[in-house]
């Protein structure tokens, strides 16, 4: 499978993962997250997405926990009026802030690693803090996304490939049959 091109995140939280970016900004990091409509070999059914869910759940849990921590620390630093501290600063306060910034950078690197792990599985994170992910799929010949959120027991929602997770709907008979969970009824499409 070809490696996806780097592009801005779609439908993702306002979490800037670029190194040492204070205060919290509106920019997005550059990590591979193609839309569900990209030409990729991996297309999931409800069955295959749910079979992969234990691994995806573990990775997404790490992403959410780290993202929440990063966001809280950055907001707190912003409230304190802390700008990036230069490396040549010697006072105790500057040293402590620099250590916090280094910690956030390491956490951001770990989030990027987790996102890359999901991408390698063919799964695309859509909200780092809320824990939404999309599984590229087909429904009635059209590319869609099966959508799951951390805390849900199984993958059971979908939305159009060009829509955000907020527009998702419960899986219908077409998606269920496609997974092999219901027999095709004679005379039905």
C-alpha cells in the first residue's frame, strides 16, 4: 500500500502538535490522514472493523489521554503568559518551563507515533481529543467511512467520505449485509 502524502488533518481538534508551539494556536500539524475517499486498498466492513477494534481502542485511548494532557498544559502555559523560553535562560523558572515544554514535545511525538500506527492499519483519526476514528468502507458502491468513538462498544456508525463525524448515522441493512451478518434475502438488492 502506498504511503499517504502529508496533508493537514481533516475534522480534527485544534491541537497543534508542532514542536514547541506556544500559546495554543489554530494551526494543525502535518500528519498523514487522507480522507476515506482516497484510493487505498484497505476497505473495511463492519465485521473487519470490529475485529480490529481491540487494537484500535488501545491506540486511540493513548492518543486521547496524551492529547488531553497536551491541551491542558498548553492552555495553562498560555494563561500564565508563558512564551517559548530560549535555551540560554538560566533562572529556575525558565528551566522548569523548558522542562515542561520538552515533556509536551515528547508527548506530541508519541501522539504522532500513535496516529502513524493507526494510518498503517488503514484507520484515520478524526478527533484527537474526542477519540473519533474512521474506517474507509464501501456502501452501495460509494466510498464512506465507518465511524467509531472511544467508549463505544463496537463500530456501528457511518458517514459519507466527505462529511465530518458529527454527521454519522447508525449502520443500516446495506452495511450489515455487506459484513456477512445477515443473509441476502431473495429478490432484495
